C-alpha cells in the first residue's frame, strides 16, 4: 500500500469496528477514563467501568447468563470458556466428562486451546503435535453439504451427525463449542434455520454444556444483538470479544450461567477458578465497552444496521449473476460471495490464490480494503457507513469480479 493512501475499511478491521474510526463519543469516553484510572489488577481490585459493562452485557445477552469473567481478547475468552467447562465437571466429581466437540470450518482463535478447537488448516500445521484432540462433526454448510443433499429438501439431516457423535460419546462430553449461525474465518458458513435449536436440544439431551463463541457474530453483526438470539437459544457459556470495545482496545468476556458459577463458589480452595491476566478488565477498555454498547443500543445504530442489510441484499443479487460467483450468502450486516471456476462442480480452482493476491491488490488500488478468505470474499462494514459509500464499495467489487 502506498503511504498516505485513503482506504475504505469494508470489513470493520476484521470485524472489531462497530461505529467507525475516531468516533467522537468513543474518544471522549476514553479521554475521561484516562483522567481517572488506566490500570489496576482486577484479581485484587474492582472498578466502576468493569461493573457497568458487566451489568450492561447481562441486560442484552441471551437469558440465563448471569456471571461475567474478563480476559483480554477473543482467543483468551475461548480459553477461559474451555477451562471453565472442564473444571465445572471436575468440581462436581464427574471426571468422565472431558471430551470436547467442535465443527468443521471452525475458527476459535490462536492460543493453544482455541487452535485445538479450530478445524485443520495450513496455518496450524506447525502445531499439530501439541494441539489436543477434539471430536469434530461436519458443519451445516448448505452450499457444500457434507451429506450431498440439497437445501430445502434435506430435513436438516446434518443434525443427525451431531446426534450420532453425542450418542457415541454418551456421558463423556464436557462441552460442544460452536460459532452460532455464522462460522466466520473458517469460510463464512451460514447455518440453516433450525440447526442451532437442534444443536441446543441435543446438548440438553446428552447433558453436556454448550459454548457459543460469538467473537465474530456478537453485537449485531448477524441481525439480532447476538447470533444465538436468532432462535432464542441460551448457551451455558458465551464468549465475546471483537466488537466489545468497537476496536479501540483489546478486551474479552466470557459469560456463564449461575449454575456453572455455583460449581466454583465452594469453601474448597481447589474449586476456585484460577485464571487471570494482567490486563483483564482494563478500566480503559471497559469504559470504551460501556460507551460502545450505549451507542449500539441507540436508535441511530439500529437504523443504520437495517439500512445496511437492505442494501446488501440488493447488491448481492447483482453479484450472483457474475460467472465466477458460485454462491451468495447474507447474515445480517455480513455479505458473502463464494467464487468458483465452475458453477456446476463448485470447484474453486485457482481462485483462492488469485483472491488472496492479485484481487486483494486490485481492491487496494481502488481504495477498498477487504479480507479474502481463500475463495470467499465478504463485506462487514462498520454501522456508520452511509448507503452511498456502501454502494460504491459494491460497485468496486462488481467491476473487479467481472474481470476474473
């Protein structure tokens, strides 16, 4: 990129930016907190911004989540969830429940536990010998159905694969960990309606915990504030990060039910949840989180999200006509284009390499910053983006993809 070049951030800086760069109210919230308290060990002290943010989150997350544990990013939020789930069963003297279940196309982060939950890819090859075993089931990828069925007539057959896995591991599963409704960095896989409800039901029948990693889907990205709310599903543990501070500072949060919390509230010191980070619940980050949530719940942000969804729907239909576009998908304020060399076979061919190199550069030359994922292109704008600007971005995408 040339020095000083102006770029439109069309993926919200990898999904973290909700309200745009240099937002005056976010800037003011940070400045105000800087004048008061920058950092204090949260293991020994508490402070108002952390308490206010936790309370604000409790009011909007899926029902039943009543406790909040802070960390410092999305990967660590997942690590906390894993340790919490495993120790939950340990504290209740149920040692058989140690197995973890995750999906194909999963991406949960880059720390060891999060990498283990994530599906195999070339970025993880160097760590293959230290990732711990995870039981994996095929994701409900309707465009590339693992069972070779067609959407609309499949009767959610992919749920049967989860049922089979849980029956095989009956009484051994500690938790099932998923990115609900939209598996982001593993290929932008959009779930069919009803799969999340079925997954929640299967976890309840088996008696295991459900961990929902909403690092990429939280804070309105998929439509409702949280992706679980598409089907009124309440997980046992919820992981939040990306949009938590609107990209100003790193912060993670892992929320859980009162039932899970009580397993740690014991006079036995060995039952305590021994996990901490030097920057957990950083006051500056929490103050930003409070303000970001306030802006998100305001009428202007909600109106902009609806407008973005409508514009995306129209523009995706236009892109679907291009010869290299195999599939278009949309989930709330996320627009997805999967490119193929041949529509009939759905073979991506050389397009993964082309997207990540020359096509990426073509967008940059036009002033558009995107992040291709193999042969998948997505647009995930900050909620402040005006319709005219979003239309311009889609026009650039149309022109570049037309030249493939």
